[in-house]
C-alpha cells in the first residue's frame, strides 16, 4: 500500500518537473561583440565565450598566444603603423 502511494507521488513529482522544465524561459543576454579574429579567414570570429573555435585550437597548440588574435590589438597596430609612416 505505501509503496504504491510513494510511486504515485514520485510519478506526480516527475510529471510536474517535466512540465515546468520546458516552460522556463532563458534570461535574455545582450549580444556579445567578437573579440578574436582568424587572420586567414577574417569572417571567422569568436567572442571569447564558450568552446574554442576549430580554427583557434591548432594555433594555440602551435605556440601562439590568444592575444595574437585580438581584434582591438590588430586595429591598434594598424593605426600605429599609419601614424609612424610605415
């Protein structure tokens, strides 16, 4: 008798959890600007969140630093070479 009641109660809890699990809305996140760019394919960018992109993994294994792919750093270097006349 008790086992049947407990199983029924467990089943109701499971159904309630299943129903609410899919109705939850995710919190809206603001769009994130890309922080890193693939120098070989400039259209490939990464925001620095989540998994490393496929194009970046072999570069890092080869000894390059993540800072080498910063978008801001590349634009700063371009400005400095223009200012210095190079």
